[in-house]
C-alpha cells in the first residue's frame, strides 16, 4: 500500500509540473529596457499622449525573473511582478501573448497600458494593447 501511495504522489507531481510548464509563456523576447513612445486610442480615438505632450519620459524595464520597474523622468516609481499568459485577441481572433503587471503597490499610477496583448514588431518596438473595443495601446522602443 505504501508503495502504491508513493507512486500515486509521484505521478500527480509529474502531471502537475507538466501542466505548469505548458501554460507558462516565456519572456525572453520581452526582457529589456523599453522607452515609452506614446499611448493612443480610446473612445473615438481621442487619447494621444506622447513624451512631448506630457513632458514626461517613461521607461518600462522587464526582467528575466518576471519582475518589472517603471521609471518616470529617470526615477523609479514602480516595482512589481508581471505574468505572461495567452488570451484570444478580439482583433485577430488568434491566441496572443498577454502581460499582466501587478500594480497593486501603486493603484493610482497610470503611466501607460500595463495589462494587455504584448507584441514585438520591427525588431526593436513593443506594443501593449488592452484587449477591448475602443481600447488603448502603448508603444515602446528598446533601449537595450
């Protein structure tokens, strides 16, 4: 009986570990320092914010250990954890990578989109777009 229980526990452990590794989205493409270039969209495309219009520089740093920092005018204003999952895009109908940054330490800090479909395009540009009709999206350029 003891041998059976040991085998059962081992099997459950392997099954649960396998499920976690299949669902975890790798972050290697996104790791780095990203300079905010703008946030656009909203109802009737009314929102257009840029570093020039806000007189603010913002930087998003995504680390390999699934933590992030936000710098405003060179000073760290936010630190937290992020998660990458997949979600069905309302725009393409395809499964897309989705980032969720834990902003619970700074719920009033709205710097740019921190939860949304995340993509890299043109090799050094990143976008985070909320998955909503009339939604908003933020753009970034890789610093390093």
